[in-house]
């Protein structure tokens, strides 16, 4: 999907601070508030802008444990892969689910309050999904970078 200079500028600003008032967005990109509002609505309807959220510091709300979990399924076919994705997508503890190539089928990012809570999560989730052959947990010791902003290509033209 081709983005022009205005789209790119708006997306970059919104990724940095989605709470900016429309008037300020318009001033920063050199356009009118009405034009910016229309463009943002178009970006939403085309699925470029998926949602607007607030980022919460996990540590400060008691979710200090971040775990990267590689999951190997016993059998793989389109239906079983989709079934696994749907099951884990419904779990609040699962922050991200990636289907991956290589030794494992999925990589999950799980947020937990404690090791005990994560242990209970693994018992409940991976034993109830009977198609899980193996999983491995890797615990984050420190996070030196966490970014949600997607680098944007220069505008087409």
C-alpha cells in the first residue's frame, strides 16, 4: 500500500504520541485538521492504523515477569495451527503470538506476576492444549529496548 508524505508524517507522529490533539497534528504536518482527520479515518478503514492504545509499565502494575515461550506442536496442519492461535489469543497473559519457522512452531511473549503464577499458567494452558509436544521458557532478565513504533519507508512518489 502506497503512503504519501502526509500519511507517513501522520503515522510517525501518532506512533510517538497518539494523544496529540488534531489541531497540533495538523500544525506539525502542515495541513488542516479536517484533512488530517479524514486521512486518519482512511488509514483506520484500510487497516493501516489498527488501534489506539496506552502503553503501561508492566513492572509498575505488578507484571514483572516477561517470558519468551517457544512451543512445538505434536501435529501441524492449517486447522491445528489456527486452533492453537485462537486458544492462546484469548489468554490475557499472552502479549504476543508469532508463528515461526525452525525447530518450534510458535513463539509467545507471556506476562506474569510471578514465577508461581507463570508455573500455574503453563500447567493450565499447555496441558489443556493436547497438541503441544514441547515448550521452552526463556525469562527476560532485563529489557534495554521495547519499541512499538514501526519504521516507515520514505513516501512513494
